């Protein structure tokens, strides 16, 4: 069948590996799609959350500014200083509250009256300035909130600690920064100038209230960390599923093509070959013929014995073309060397019952005998007693046609079935082959000896040619010799071998 090529080992391995990679690739795609969606969703939520928290922090500064707004422009007396300090103590996150006039700070919550310069032009949106520290706490980041009222105003220092805490907490799977003007703070609280954040997918969200942006970068390493944190089960499951699918692919491909289609394929490729077992004269043990026994020369599995495929071949009817192939091969290989065969050499073919309904059998026998017209041989069709031949008009006319051509009929495995005598009555049988199971028990089993004696007696009375098959020992030969049987066959004389080996070993040169 056309699909049989699929179960060749290397095709099976290649397709299984392919199945593994397809499933694994689909798994990688599914995991990366799922995690990238999850990561985007989570980071977008982190961004919104960070803006909300920074806004809340700056709202505190704005609240403090509201409270001291009426002091703007007033002299820095004790009441004003006290009011400024009160706000530092009262409002969370606020570290200093200062008043300025023009570009000069003149009143501070920390030092009271103090003159200091303020560069108001550096403030983003005139409101916010990120600072890496101030003279009191150098290296400690802070954000200055400014409220200007006609050239005078309030400057509020907000502790950067809260801001970098927000960044740190929300940057588990991304690099989160707070950007104010061209300065930005990372999650460690470090202040940077200009661009310079890492490569990756970028997102940004601006505050609606204050002039700053929260920016977020998803780096490759973040993606992988997210995968390990949130898709651990899938990471284990997909390779296992891929291995399972590859294994199933391998196993299922092994079953592609039904056994019958496999036989058909083998038949088309002529993988069924004849082996020959010698049959020798019962007296002088010289070669007189050969039984043709089928073997399946499988390209991968090697030589397959008949018991593994003959039953299915018989059941499916494929045995008929397979037997025809045997006859054709033996004819074509022995025809040209017929001169080397002993006189009256006989070829025995096993023929199943179903074949006796097929008229091609007559044609095949004719062609077979014709191939040996210059050195005639005997053709023996061996019928097994295990299968019943239907007694019909077709079978009888077929038997008659075969007889007219001189084809001999042998009864194989005699004694093992239930119809031996019926057979002998209904069909003209020329040769009787005593089953090897009886021969094998000679000398060990008295009953088997009696059966052999009686079968020989019956066959002689019916004037049939007798073959004792399955001879393996000298003891068996010694037992049978006094009966003067026509032929012996068995491993003692030779096992079934390929045609070329049979020719080399048995034919005269
Ligand atoms: N319809 C067809 N059936 C066939 C064909 N070729 C074989 N067969 C059937 O398979 C049966 C087993 O065949 P095989 O394995 O080849 O065995 C044969 C011999 O090897 C074996 N034998 C012969 N001598 C001995 C022996 O001394 N000891 C021993 N243990 N085994 C021995 O016997 C088988 C031959 O038997 P038989 O056919 O009864 O003469 C075979 O029996 C067939 O049924 C085929 O082409 N067509």
C-alpha cells in the first residue's frame, strides 16, 4: 500500500522528531504569547499604580503648600518659621518647607532665616525638580515641589525615599523609572540625566496632575523571569507533551498500513522468495527432488519464517499470487540449469485449498513444466490435510486437468487432520507424506510407531508413493528402512536453503 513507506525506521524517527519540534515550538509560542500578554497587563497595572502613588506623595506636598500659601511674601519671623516647621511635622513625606522671593530663598523650616539661591528655571513645568541630595543630606535623593505666586512662592522638599520605594516595589518584572524633565530616578533611588535607560519594550504614563512621567522598560531578562515565575507548569508540561507526542507518532507510524496491505506491498516488491529442502531416495539417500518453502526476505526484519505470514496470506487470499510467484521464481531459476538436475527430479509446492478453485493453477503448472521441456521434471502439488478442499465441479475438473498434464498430488501432514480418509476417497492422491510429528516420536513413543506402521500399510495397499518427512536421526532412518519407503525428507539430509545454495550443494556440475 502507498502509505507503507511511512513505517520505515528512518521515516518514523524523522517524523517523530518533527512532531516533537512542532509541539515544542507550539508550546514555546503559546507560553511566550501567554506570558507576554500577562507581562504587559501586569506592567501596565504597575505603571498606573506607580503614578497613583507618586501623585499621592506629591499631593502631600501640595497640601503643605496650601497651608502655608498665606505666608508667601511675609517676613521670616518666628511665627512664620514655626508655621513652616509645623507643616514638616504634620504632613507625611514632607522634609522641608521654604519660602522664596524671586530667585532667593529667605525662610526655611530647617534653618529659619537663610538666604540661598534658587534656580527656578530648572523646574519641570515650573513645579518639580529631581535632586540627588541637598547640603543637609547629600546623596539622599529628593524631589522639590514649587508653587509660584507672582514671582514669590513656596519650595517643598519631598523625601525621595518614598519615591524610590514605590519604584522598587513595582518594578518586579520591569525597569521602572520616575522621569521629571530630563532627569530620572531608578528603583535604587539613583538620579540620572538624559536618556540611558536599558533596551527593551517601553511604556510610559504621564501624571494628569503633575509634570512627570512614569516610564517602564521590559527587558529580555524580565520576560524570562516572568516565564519562570508564572509559567513553571507549562515549562515542565510542554516538553513532556512533546516527548509523548513524538513517542506516539513513532508507535503509530509503525502500524501504518494494515498487515494485509503490508503483505501486498511485499508481494509487489517480490520479497517472497523460495527456499528448497532436499528430498532423497528412501534406499540410496540420493537427491530425488526438493520441496519449495516460502520465506519473506524483509528489507529491515531479515528472513521471516512462513508461520508468521502464511496464515494471514491464506486468510486474505494473497497466498494464491504468492504461490504463483514461488512457481515463477523456481521455474525461472532452475529452467536454465535443468540439465544438472537428476533424472525425474520433482519439485514440490505447498498449495492451499483456496488455490484449487483458481484455474490459473493449471496455466501456471503448464508454464512450469514447459520450462523444463528439454529435461522434464515432476511437479508435485502438496495439499495440507489441515485445510479442506471443497468437492465441487470446479475442483474435480481442475484435478482432472492437472492429472492429464502429469502433475502429482501429495497429501501433506498426513495423520494430523480429521479428513485423511475422506480425502483419499474423494480425490486421486499420488503421494502421502507422513507428518513429521509421528516421525519425531519414533523410538520414544510406542503409539507413534504404531501410527507410522499403519499409515505405511494403508498407503502401500492404496499403491501410493510414501514420503517420511522430518527425519532428523539415524535411529529414525534405521526404523524406517525395513519399510522400503520411497522418499525421505528432513534436517538429517538437509535444511531448506536459498535456491543458489541448493544448486551449489546438490546439483551436478
Ligand atoms: N501454502 C504454502 N505454505 C507454505 C509454503 N512454504 C511453507 N509453508 C507452510 O509453512 C509451514 C512451515 O514451513 P517451514 O517453516 O519452511 O518448515 C518446513 C521445514 O523446514 C520443516 N522441516 C522439514 N524437515 C524437518 C525436520 O527434520 N525437523 C523439523 N523440525 N522441521 C523440518 O517442515 C516444514 C515442511 O513441512 P511440510 O510443508 O509439511 O512438508 C509448512 O509446513 C507449510 O505449511 C508455501 O510456499 N505455500
